[in-house]
């Protein structure tokens, strides 16, 4: 019998290992020789659907994708359960009120019932989503959108009805003078809101609340000389305001130790009315007042009373009845300017700025808002002067804070749609530029205050202790006849 050498055993084992490796390699080669699957052959994973349906598709359909800011927030799971949250809070609080009197417990029950009823009728629980987007449509111009959504079979709450009904032509734009700085017009049913609050107070069963509402109505009648219901009945569901900045006539405003010169501001508030009830009452109250000037024209009735209370400022408060509006203004000039534009004179709509901001915006809506470049420049200049006048503020700190207080010019149109409220605006800043200062500026301001304080503490902690010098004993009195 021949004994096998250990070298032979090792050689045999190595040969077997190589043979197995070759076989495995051949199998791998045969497998890899097959044609690779084409990309089209691989099935595309189906789009995932959330387990709990949401309003994502309906909200994002109103937004602009691909811009510098895009946000969707579903609110169904928390706003839709506000009433349940009130019930839970009710059970939690009343569970620990065993020692309360029956009267106190009854008042708490009525308070929770009132809060729940207001929430259910307000329309807050009908909000299902919020969407925001920003898109840079041209150099220095952004289109910003905000959409507050409810489903088409909802929208019955007062939140969705006090701001108008169907979109309509934007007549407020025809009232803006060429030197407009800031303006806003919109549908707003103040009578509906006040009546809703009065009805809730009356149905609450809370005596103190009913008494407070009744007292407020009595005070209103005593001061104005008119019944609240009559005044509410005279309103026509819309209002607006116009702020002009007249560069040809400037005023000086004290800012710190200096005076800042700005264009003269003029303000007018316009309230749509059905009749002249309020104007006639104001006219009667001003009767016999010295210095009041009257204008009674076929289309304009106006009363103006000069008030020289601010040196260098020509303040002439005016009230007018014109074109279905009750107008309350800082002076009569802005009322005349508004009338001139409405009659076809040059206004903000004739400017290049309006052409740039309005291009592509909806032509109909329920509200409009405008902040012109004239206004933005005035605000920036005033902010810079305010920062520079702050005692102890370094130039670097002022420049850093000023960077996050930059005001841009913009125009927006708000519309009530069958599925919610859509606001479309265009301006010199995108949503990301508007939101970033809200997040960064507070931290920057806190740092600007904390760092110097920390540096001071750090320096004090490493300063050598203030050890008093040893007292020097007084010199002994000189002996007579000797020289000290």
C-alpha cells in the first residue's frame, strides 16, 4: 500500500478547489452572457397614494412648480377635528371640577358650547390644505401664489362668505392716482360679521356677554346718533384704502437727532354704501363748526375742516359722499385726485410699473393690493435712517439688520374660487426672500445683542482681581526743632 505524500494531498485539494471555481465561473459566464434587461422592460413603480386621502392634487394644481419656493401643508387631520379637540378639552377640565358650584359649572358648559359653535360655523374646519409657491418669471420679478383650500361641497362657513362671492372686475384699480404708494380694495361684508357675532352672543346663554353686546350698541347709538342696524344696512359689502406719496411736496419727520424728508403722505378710506345715511349725520354734526368748508356738486358732497396741529403739515380732514362711496380722507386733495383718475385722468394704471406688475395676473377677483416702488423706496430710506440713529449700533450691525428689512414692490389679486381662496401676486421679491427674514432676522438680532454681552463677561472673568493697595501708615509728627 502506497502512502500518499502530504504534498500530493495538498495538490489534490488545490486541484479540486480550482475545478469547482472553474465550474462556478462557467456558470456565471453563461448567466452573464444573457442579454441585459432593457430599461423599458423594468416596470415603473406605481405612484403611491396616501392611506388617508388629502387635498394635495387640488392644491398643487393652483401652484407653480419648479420655482424657488414650493409648499404644501395638509390641515385635514388637525383643523378638521377642532370641534373634537374642544370636546376633549371640555371633558378634561370638567373632570377636575367636582368642587365647583352648579353655577360655575353651567357657565363653563356654556363657554365651551359657544366656542364649539363658533368654530363649526366659522369654516375653519373646512380648510383642508395650504399651498404656497414662488416662481422667478423674469429678472427681478417673481410670481407668488397662496391657496387656501376646501372641498367643492364645503365652503359654507362665514370665513368663505364675508370676503365676497364670485370674482368680478377690479374697479378699485380705476381709483388709484399716479403717485399711489400703497392701496388695497376688497369685498368685505362687515354687516354679516357683526350680525354673526351678535347672534352667537345672544344664543350663548351667557348673561354677561349679552349685556356687553347690548351696552356696546347703546354706546354706539349715543355717540353717533344712529342705530347700529341702520348703519349696517347702509353698507354695501366692500371697502378700500389709498395712500399716496407726493414727491413734489415733502415733509420732515424727526428721526432721532435728525430730520428725515419724505414725500407728503395722503390717506383716503373708501367704504361702499347704499345711501348717504352716515354722511348726512356727519354733516349735521359739523353744522356750525367754524372753518368747515362745504362742497355740494352734482356728483360730490364734501366737508373739510383744517387742523393746523402739526407744524409744516397741511392736515385737512375731509369726509365725502361720492360715486357710491363714503370717503374719509386726510385732506381734500386726495379725494380730488381719486375723482380725476376715475374720470379718465392718468393714474397708476398708466405707469410702466403697473404694466410690469399686472402682466399675467387675473383680470377679475375679490380683492387687490398694491405696494409701489415709490412706497418701497420711502420705507427703505426711513428704515436705514432709523437704524443709523440707534445709539450704540455699529455700522456692520445696521447693515446686517437692514439687509433683512428690505421692502419690495408688488401687486396681488385675491379670488374666491369654488374650492377655496387663491392669491396671485407679482413683485420684486419671491416667497423665499419674504420668509427668510422671519427666520434669520430674530436670530441675527439676538446674536448682535448676545455677542457683545458675552464678550464683556468674558473679559471681566479673565481680568485680574481688583486688590486694594495696602494702606500706608501716616507719618509720625515732626519733633520740634527738626526738619521732617
